[in-house]
C-alpha cells in the first residue's frame, strides 16, 4: 500500500464527519441559537411559571400579587404586565455575580406608549445602574449614567429587544428586531465596581417596573427573557431573532463557529522562530495494522545563521477512522507548519503485527498521610500551603447537614434544627443536587488523611465523615423496604411511576417531588428519586424541564467515589456497604438493557454524562474481589469513543481522535476510568484508550496553563475544538476556556498513566497544570475558585463559593484538588527499590515501607535548586526529574560533591546508591525564559520562566493581544526583573506568575522576535 495523503484532501472529510458526530452527541438547548450554555446566566420563558430554564436555577419571583399568564398565538403562553404600580418581577441578585460583559435578550409585545414604561431596571442600594425603558416614542438604555436612545418598540406587535454591554470592546449596543438602533463606544464597563465582586448583596433586578419609580410600570406581554454573561455578536442576535421569525434552526448552524472577534493574521506570514526556519527533517514512524501512527507534534528543524531554536510545531492531518492502516505497507503523510511553505513528511510503515505490549503497573502513589507540605527554605508559606489552609479551614467550619439536606428531602425525612440547604447546583429544583456531597466526602477523607499531625482538625474531619456516612447509611436502608403499610418494591427493575403521576418525571420541587422510597428498589441512594435514571434509559435529554434530566450517573459517581474514599482512609464498613448496595441497584438495571441503548445513553450530551463510574466500579471490584462489579464497570464503556463502534473497529483504542468537538469534562473522567479498567482487568485496549487520548489532548487541544477546552466552534466553552490543533481558529471561546474540573481530571489521568510508564512528559505536564491552572484557580484570600479560567486579552478570573455553600462542578473538584496537593510529589516502585522525585515542592516523605524519610528543602520556583535530605539508610535508586524546560543544564551534587551525570531535559535521572543517614542530594536546574505559542498561530504565545507562566498585568479590559518584541537569540535580554520574586517587566508592563494574578491579565501575547 503506497499512497500520499495530502492534508488539504483529508480536511474536508474531517470537517464533514465531525459535524455529523457532534450533531448526534452535542445538539440540544446547551447550544441554543448558536450560543453555548456556559454563556447563559438565566432564561425565563414565562410559559406558565417564573422558573429559570438554565442549569443555574435562578428563579424569578413576582412582587405584589400573582403573575398573569395569557394565551398567545405566537408563543402559546406568555407573561402579561398590566401597568400595575405595585407589581413587578424580581430576579435573584446572583444573576449579576461574577459578570464582566452582559447581554439581555427578550421578546416584548408593547401595548402602550402613553407613559414611561420600565422594561428592566437593575440597581443597588436604591440606585438605578442599568435599565431599559420607553417614554414618548423613544427607547432608552441607561448604564451608569450614560444613555442610548432609539425608536420605541412598535405597538401590538412582538419585537425582539437586545442590549449588549461589551466590556473588552468598551461598547454598549441597543438592537430591536435584528437592527442596531444605537451604539456607544469608548465606555468603561465594570460590573464589579457597580454591583460588587464576590458578593452582589443589596442589588435589585426588576423586570416590568423600577424600584425607584413605581409609576413606570410596564404594559406589555413578555416572553423568553435571557441574561448572558457574554457580549452577543451580531450573528448570534440574528440567530435568536431568525429562529422565531423565520424558523431557522438547523443543527449545523447551531453547532457552527460563532462570529470571529479575534484579531486575524495572514495565514502565510511566518511568525516567531519559523521566520528563521530553513529546513525540517522528515520522520519515519512504525505502526501496526489497524492502529493510526502516533505522529510527533514537534520535529527537528534547521535555522539560518546557525541560530539555536526550538523544535518545530507540525500540524498533521487527523483522520476520523483508521482506513489508511487496514493493511500492511507504507505510505506518506504531509503536514503543515503554520506560516511556512516548508512541507514536513512522515513516512509510515504499517506492520502486520508488533511484539509491543501495554506496560504493567510499575509504581504506587504514597498515601496522603505519608507526604506533608512544608514551608520553604526561608520558612515562608508556599502557595501550596496557602491554598491548602484556605480550604482546610473553611471545610472544618462546614455543616454536614447542609450536604445531607437534599438526601433527607428526597426520602421525605425531617431536617435537623438549623439545617440549611446548599445553593447553586444543589438547590431544591436542581436535577444535579447531591453532586457536592460526593466531593465533600472525598475532601473530608483527604483532609482526614492529611491532618494527623493536627489532632483538632483530624478529629473534626473524622467526626464529619462518620456523621455523613451514618445518615446516608440509614437512608439507604429505607430504599425498597416495607413502609408502615407493608408496601415495598425491592426489585430495581420494577420501580413504579410515582404516586399520582402519569409517567416518570424529574420534578424536584417542594410540592412535586416523590418521596415513596419503599418503591425505589433495594440499595438505592441519591439526593433525588430514581426517575432520572429510568428516564435516561428511555431516551430523556438534558434540560431543566420535568421530562428532562441532568446527568444522574455523574452525581452518583461523585457519591460512590466519596464513599470509597472514606472507606479506604478510615475503614468505615458502612461506607462500603452503601456503595455495594447502590452498585447492585445499578448493575441490575443496566445489565437488563440492550447494548444499543447503552451506546445511545453514553453518547447523549450531559444527560449521559457519568463522570468516572467505570473508574469507581473497577476500583470497587478490586476492593471486594468481586468480578461482578468489573462487569458493571464495563457497562459504562463509551463504545463509540473508546472503540469506534460495537465491533471495536477504530476509536481511541486504534489512535483515532474520536473526541473532537465533544464536551471535555463529560469524557475525560471516562478516560480516567479506562486506565483503572486496564489496571484491574489487564485488557490492553483500555490502556491504549487512555494513552492515546492523553497524547492527543496535551498536544492538540492544550492551552498554555494546561487546560484543554474552550471552543468557539462548536459554540460551547466546555467543548474540545471542532478540529484538533486549531485553538486559534476554533478556540478561545468568549464564554471562557479551561474548565477547572477538566484539568483536575487530566491530572488524575496523568498520574495514573505515570504509574505504568515513567515518561517525564507526564510529570512535565503535571507540573505545568498544577502550578499554572490548579494553583492559579484559587482566590487571593478565600477558597473561592474558578469555573473557567479565561485567557483572552485583558481577562479576569471569576471566583465563586467562598464559604462552601453553593457548588458548581469546578467548586466540587476544587475541594478535592486542594486537600491533596502533595499527592504526586513522590512515587515509589511496587517493589520499593526505587523512588521517583517528580515535583520540586518543600515537603517531607515518610517512606514507611523502607523506614526512610526524605525531606525536600527548597524555595522553588523562586530559586532554581532543591535539596533532598535522607533520614535513614538503604540501597535504592532515586529517580529525579530533569524538567523539559531545563535545557541550560542540570547539576547534581551528593554530599556537596558534583556528580558526573548525563542529564537530558525531559527525562528522569537515576541516582543509585547505598544511602546513609544524613546524605544530601542537591539539584540545580537553570531557569530560562521560553515561549509557548498557540499551535496554529505561532505569534500568539505565552511567556514562561522555567515552569512558571508569566501573565501581563492589565489595567483594563481589552480586545487586542498585547504586543511585545523580544530578542530572538536570548529572550531574557529584553526582560527585566528579579527571579527571586518572579516579577518582571517588559516595556514598563509588569509580569507576574499567573498563580499570583488576581486582577486583569493577558496570558497570551502577540510576540515579535528580533
């Protein structure tokens, strides 16, 4: 088989099939009218209630009477405002929490223009700050004292009103019926300054009236009032309008790329080091029949004038199946180098078979109690200790009853005196409620394991764990057991429809939730009844209505994982019994379903999200030694993602990128599960799934901080980009990038893969994401943390959940991440003959298996060296990581004497010795400035010093990338500053570590080399 596959010929096929796949897996209201749901704050349709249709459950309330809903020929049922001074609609103040830009969209049927009429009025402390109103034939928008004016909306006709406040562009825009009526530019928009940051208490958000002028009540009909946290583009506004007026709502247009608002650059213009590039080397790769070759993302290049430059980034074609390698032979692939006419080639040899096997597990992680974080060499707290202590202190002050509230509510049990429910995604009506309880259990277990030196904290977490498990155990014992009348349904397959219902539904309201736990089947436990699980089996989709669901197996995974974590650190048998009972319930239901149904379920956007159920159930099989639970875990195989189809013809197991355009954190935990499946089952294809995914995610989808999602195309900030290696073309979503819980899961996957294959690139990635995303995701003074971490020009991080009272998914993983910050500093070999030093963080390792203590003393990363002190003795090999960025030397001294070693950047260096008590190992690695460009737009790059990402400190929001010019041969010649503080200046602009940045920043720069 000899052929040449040109990139330009393959690309159209990729795009076509990708759209088809995404249309199947990702369509629905999560991308409503071409706008991803992460951009939406709230949506009020007013079709008979005042509920928020978004996932945020920011329900409206009616003031001064009862809302009136009327029949309408266009929208069926709408809300009627009848010019009553005493009545108005109020939105929760949290609608404006952590807002940078804002868009309002609403359909209005105006009935009168005889007097001033308020459409909406947002204010604080009895002062109007943002409003839209009509008066004397004019439509006005007022923001912070500045007015826009346009023609009033027509009478007795539905009109579409849109107001856009675009902070980066400093623009306020007013639209009616898809036409721009007025616009003002050069205007500073700062919601945090007006309404508060971290808290918006005291804010009033009124619709249909003004808190200040009760004589300005609205006389109109209202439908589909939406609040967005992003500035809607003209194309998006047209999409909302045309969906209603013209009925235009095709899948492809919904999924398609939003209007570009990033600066464009000539596609043929050479940038950065590629401007000096004169030649690249061809590469030769071997693979076996059926498996696509793993192509190097970087290849060797030659630069003019003997310049020393980095390896050259190549973008290769990414087939959507493995048709090219179905028989032995040889073929050639051509790639592209952005901005260069050079054409790299890869000669692929396809062999009929190979002798390579997936590696067996070689390493083990140390339990958290065996590794402690220390102050630095100057006895100062590190960022690790600062962040850990913020979380431990707040966690210690939480009330477990808040995390048990919705479980008691689901089972119809009374609440303890003073108990308060959690908010956000664990509130009464939220279909994901209970997810935070699972994270909480894990965080308690990790905190308990990490605080044995602090008896007060240790006992606090122990008591909370025990109380949580006791209550959950008692509730689980109720399921499927006879009630006072002797009624019960023990068989999970025979769970009936709830009382007084026509079918299964997901109504969790106070008046609507079913609490007939005796009918739910033996072993069932959740913070809601079983309906969502059953509805998913019957094809229910994701959404906020009673016939829709929100990821029931995702929530269950958090609970099961938390219970097993508690069991493993404390031996609490009740925790294990609850997990076994619920897993038995799951096994009975899923084992009865056809494979086609399971494939459909796990390919359903969000509704079929199951977290890491496969990971946790494989782990349960390992704990119990019961193979039934491994079979249960296999029922969660995402067959299309893992294996391409039911015949296992391609997919990730064959190195096919089957996750492009998909929701990142719906699928990364499934990959974490695949490596655990391999560990327990020894089935090699599970290893290949995880190994291939990691390589593609890190090389083709990663931002400089280590995050891997944030797509403009598809229009969902939580998705991988539509095509690999197109971050600039398809990424940098205005709704944010880098979902923090996705990086949490990438770190889990990385650590687990490292136990099988000790490649330094795993821990290079771990270091990058740990320092530049996880550490950088926490607020300066509280444990509030980020959902997305935005990397557009002049962005600002938004932090939430400072008191642990209302959790999103990322708030949940944050309490896990920050109670186990020490978990990957060291690993040991299974036979305890080797120690791996992965991260350079002040810490103490108690290697109990060898009766050896290793103390690491350092000011890293504020100095370029670390010292390891051995306490104890023994003959073992210490493997120390030579970071990939340490290209200017790595010096090793043992007991003060420099060793002659060959240390290559991006490898581990083995130091074998019969170690004695008091031996010291000093490691020095030269820090240097280096750039990390966006793969498909090389001049847009992040600046690093060693492992630390440096962010430009911005005075205000901006649209364009900050331009900097650096010395091509030595970046440091144009940078001033102090490495001991990690604070630098370029052209008078301050650069700080991203983890120390709490205000506006530019992580990516427009770089020119001279």
